[in-house]
C-alpha cells in the first residue's frame, strides 16, 4: 500500500510505503511497478544507485541528465536523514525555477518521486546517511549536467551555513539558472 501526496510542484510526489512491523522488525514494499502504475506513476526504472555520506552537510547536486537520457528518480533514505530538493527546469513550465524541499529519513520512510525535467540534490542532516534511488535511464556522461546549489534566484534553504557544506569540485562549478541552457521545454 502506498500513500502518495502532491509536493506542490507539478509531477513531484511524496510517496510513503506502508511498513508492517512486529517484534522482529519490519517489512515494506518500497517499489512495485504495478502498485506505482495504479497510483499514476508508470515508470520503467533501469538502475538503482546507493550513496553513503559520512559527514553532516554533504551536499550532492543539483544534478540532472538531458534528453534522450533524462531521468525520472525515486529517492529514499535507508539510514540517516536528508533534505531532498527538486528544482523545476522545464522552460515553459509555470513553476520554472521553483523548488520543493522535503525531509526524507529512515524514520519517516518517505520517498520523493522526481520526474525528468527537474534538477535534483540533497544535503545530509545526520552522519553516515545512506540514500538509495532508482532512475529511469542509465548514466550518460555526455548528458550529465548541473545547476548551482547556491543560486540566489532559487532561494534554497539548505538548513546549514555554506561554510558547513561539503561538495565535490564539480558541484561547486555548475551554472546558475539564468546561465544554464534550456534542456527541457516542458
């Protein structure tokens, strides 16, 4: 069973799978193609990714792939806690440049479904945080792009001062929204 909520941005959904627990622990069906399709998310995922971030304040993103390798993503946390962010980069969208930020954790068991046409990133809020996510297209280096995490036009509150964030060199160099090519028309 799934509880699916709108996030406030068209297409981005908050998904909470049911957890069945007893004295042994719990069981949860985190992905079912048929169950998600019945709920209106009919995607063929082709790859699962898993990241571990040791430090609080590890920021990964904002990332996306351009067509024909654009990716839908289903993001969840299996240990720790993150602030997960999706930014609408569909040029003709009424919500172009707007974002949604949702806390995902191993405790709240929420997942975030992010369709193609959104840049995605997250910051860790606890040490040793593990994030797992499904994608609908394989990694394609030639279509790998990013958006500046600190673009003032986006107004993202990452919940931590910039001095406490750890990023890759690559993620520090992404263009601002106003400088970025328009890869998605809608």
